[in-house]
């Protein structure tokens, strides 16, 4: 398939739009959950803490 064919396609446009809306909705939902959480710290990697660690 040529580049022009990929750029001019319309058959999957609605599917792509629906997928983008779904991803945006998940992003907004995640941001709202983090906003309601309040001040927090995120630990990345393999660090291990007990649940009652302060």
C-alpha cells in the first residue's frame, strides 16, 4: 500500500475517531482519580514498601 493510499483512506476513519475518544475518556477519568487523591508520592522501579510504611 502506498503512502498516498494510507493518507487518503476513509474506511476506518470512524473507527479511529471512536478509538481516540475512548482513549481521551480514559485519560480524563485517570486525571480525575488522581485529582481526588490529593498530595501523593509515586515510586517507580522495584522499590518495595509495606502498606503501613510512613
